[in-house]
C-alpha cells in the first residue's frame, strides 16, 4: 500500500488521507465535492485536526447528508462535502450549511431507485452558484426544515464535529419504545416453537405419503 509523508496530519484512515489529498491539492479558488462516510465528520484527535485544517484552508460551505446505503457498503451513512480553497490558509469557513436528505426518506435499493428527483429541493436550497457564493440568498428553514446554517464558532464549541442532525427520523426504530429484553426473548422463543411445530407437521405428512406409496 503506498504511503504519504507529505501530509500535515499522518493517518492510517483512508478517508482522512483522501480528504487531505483533495483539499491540499486545490489551488486558490479551486472547488470540490467529496463523498465521505459519517465517521469523517465526528472522529476525534487527528480527525478533529483535519476538519479544522479543512475549514481554515477552505470555505466548507455545504454538507449534504445522504440517505443510508447510497455509497460504500449497505447501511453505511455518507455525506457530500462541498468546499472551495481560499486565497489564504486561515479562517476561510465562516459558516456551514447542512442539508438533511437522510431523515424520513425511503429505503433505497432495487425497488426504490435513488433518482435525481430526490435532489430537486436540495438543488433549489443550494442555489444556482456552484461555488457556494450565494450564501446570503439561502434560507435557514429552522428545526422543522431540512436546510440549516451553523456558524464556525458554534462548530468549534462542539469540538469541530460536523456530524450535525436535528430532524427526528421516524423511519428509525426508537429503542425507548421497544419491549423489555425478556419480553423480546419470550416472543422469539414462541415464534421458534411455532416454526418447529410446523416443521414436525410437514415431516409427519411426508412420512405418511412415503408409507402409502
């Protein structure tokens, strides 16, 4: 596996290495949109340093939270980070806009295709400037909406975590509403016993058929 000795923050994490490779390689005014898994947004230590460096050197103006399982392995949650390299290497990110396309979305797959139609609202919210230079025209839709603005100072207070979510996802199982483990175990045992009884019945019927031949 090739190694890199030119990173400011050496890491064995391929996603963090990939991210550093991209934003360090951009020239002033260069822009990128990168798909990355959730762990890149919240991992501490080196991850925190890399996120802070990214927000210093670039204007990380938008994060799109994608539905689960669109990229990488099934069940892995991913995001698209949109950023533009600044003229200097300090203080380029003043605010980050986050669009939640994950909460209360269908389970995409062969039956439900993830088509461009699902991006319509995001495209409208993002605006018609691909560099993210139309931030003043954007509208924070509040706690009930899908598009929100967060200042760089607020993000710093959270330890530079970019794993930002505010919408309740009704499609996810609420563990507080689940029965007690004992009840779940009894229910599972009952289902197994019923299944075994059905299998015994089938075997008996097959035995009778063979005996009558």
